[in-house]
C-alpha cells in the first residue's frame, strides 16, 4: 500500500526558549588620571555590560558591546572619588538553526572584582554571560500514514484535549529619558564639586490601561559632594517615577519589570539667589519586562475510528505551566558591631550601598521559601574627617504560600533593594532596608499524545467499530443503552473483568 503523510487537525504549541550561548572573562588594568591622588582604599566596583550591535552573518552571530566599570575610592588625602572606565568587546557566536532576525540577545555581568595593584593602578575583572531568546513552534497534530480516501477521512476523527502551556517573552525598551532639579536646603553649604551620584528606580504599582501598562514607583538619588568649606556632604532625595510601556501579552499575564538607569549626568547651577545649590540631574534608562502567561493549546490525545480499524503510536509531550506570580516586601532591621576601626572611630555614615548577592528558592509542598544575603557597604567619617569603608553581609528569609503544590518546581525571581538606611549607634551600625520580591512560579508537566496513526485492513469480516470514552459517572448500562448494545457483548469484546468503569479510559463498540 502506498504511504503518504497528510496534515490533520493542526495544533501548534509555542514555546519561548532561552539559551546561554557564550561566557566571556574580562580582565583589564587601568591607570589613574593625574588629577586623582593615590588610592588608599577601594570602596565598591559596579560593572555593567551593554550590547550595541548584533549582526546575523548566516554561520555566526556577531555581537559588539562595551563593559563599564564604576569604581568608588578613598584617596590618601582622604578625598572620595568616583572613577569610570569603559572597555569594548566583540564576540562571534556560532549560529544555530533557530537563529533568525527575531532573535533577541541580552547580556548579564557577574562577579565584578576590582583589585588595587599599586596606589595608581587598578585591575578590574568580571564575567559576561550572553543569552539568546527565540520562539519555537511545535506541531502537536498526528501524522496519518496510509492510503486515505476522502470517505476514509470523513470517518476518522481526532479527540483533542486542551492544555495550558506557559509562554514567556522578554521585551527590552530603550530610549527613555528623564530630568530633575534638586535644590539644597538653606542650611547646607554650597557645592564645590560632585564626588559621586548613585541612582536607583523601584516600581511599586503596575496597572494595565488599554494596550499599555502604567508603571509607578520612586527614583532614589544618593549624592556625595564636596562643599566650599572643604568638607564632604551626603544628600539623598526620593523623587516620583511614572512611565507607560507597551503590553505584549494579555491583561492576565504576570510580568517581572526592571528599570536600568544609564548615562547619568549631574551638573551644578546657581539657584534664584545666585548660590551654587542647584543640581540638574539628567539620565536615560531602559525598561526590561518579562511576561509569563498560560495559553490554551489543543493537542491530540486519542482517535475515533468509524469506518476502519487503526493503530497509533503515542509519545510524551512536555510543557511548562505557570502556577502563580508572587510579590511582596521583605523588611530587614539589624544592629551589627562595627569591625575593628583602630584609631578612626566612625561618628557618621556618609553613604551606603546595598545589593542582594545571593538568593535561593526552595519549595516544600505549597510553601515557597526564599533565603539570601544582602551586602551593605557603608562609607563612614570619623572625628578627624578621614574616611573608612565597612562591609556587612545580612541574611534574610521569607515564605510565600502558593495556590497549589507544584509537581516539578521551577521559578524565576527578581529582588531589588527599594530603600536602605544606615546609622551609627555607639560601636554598632543600625541597618534597616526594604527589599522588593517578584517571582513567577511554574511547574513542568507531561501528557501522552498520538503521534502517528496507521490504518490497517478492515477487521472482523468487514465490520467497523467506534471508540467510546466513558465520562465520569457513566455506567456500563448507560453506554450500552446509548449505543443500543448488550452490556454482556461490550464486556466480552473489551475483555472486561467486571462492569466497573472507573479505570477504563476507552471502549471498543462493535457496529
């Protein structure tokens, strides 16, 4: 018999696939500019990678970008300086079959380390991870392997079930810009120069409006400046933030948002009284939002055969289902002893930096537990107006109750530091902070499906049969009455040991 394949009841399962493609180890030495005195101590190093160009050359993906190192140091003359270095990178990644023009590429930096080789020489190291993201479509409909006529085709039906499969999509929007004017209080001295400026954006409220999403939150600006009286002052302001972004998926989708400020510019200007107390803040930022949504997808579970008998092969279809999107606040309040400070007893915390350096998620039943460590770096001044940096690692833990217990636990989370405050209390540092947790919890599931159907010869002297799928509550008497058959014939033909149908998934009803 001639064999050929035909499409039938086509069902498409869409998945978003994220792949780690390349890891780069960067290590560069930098020399201090002449206007900065010798370094006494390193305070912090923040590294950020950016992709500027992506070219698909067929056999390779050419990626070009740069790494920016932002380093805060304390110099020998007890001044605090902010040094910024940038280094370009390029890498060719072997192309794969699923790489196309819609391939999205993004980079992440981890483990930034800055070492002081000499009072005027620095070494910066970091690891750059490069990821790609593609959408993949899988046809879940079965293939018919037979010489099928139109009459035969009308006599064959596929029983389609519906599953909820999770679709995720990452969207990165660039080109956002904002500016603010910050005026110093009358009691604060005039500004002689800016040492450093740290800016973070936290999102507190998300609302869907028509085809867009409204984001509202806070912009936290921390500034260290040198005053005209040769001292250093710390200024912290909280400003309102609001923005509209496009919505790529339905209103019911759960989304993780992150706002990354860049190109921060801070200039000093005269206020209305001619005093150098006005700061003009200008910056750009990117918004990255990753959507998680359950979408219905039909897949073939079993087959009805009306005119001919059939044999079919089954395989396993694996998919991921979103269980719940969770979020909330984590409050931290600790009083920790200040490490040995020798003769320099700190009396004031000038500035603090906080970030989450590790976090793990564990699920027990329907309880999802998050445990991690937040690192806080404090720049403190003593009575002699010299400066020191102290580092504290603070553990945190929180629990969230899920609507159901996942059979195979998977999750993706983002934790940001919304606010922090550090104060010196005697020989201790009192630290209070608030973290924002957003997470998408999902589970992996599998279903059996029909993959290939083979039509055989008509069986039992030309008679045909119908496949019957008992529903919950059906009895053998109900099915026999529905098809006008004797219950004893159904038992004999299906080799049943009793009339109990609780474990029976399909019955063959002879015509």
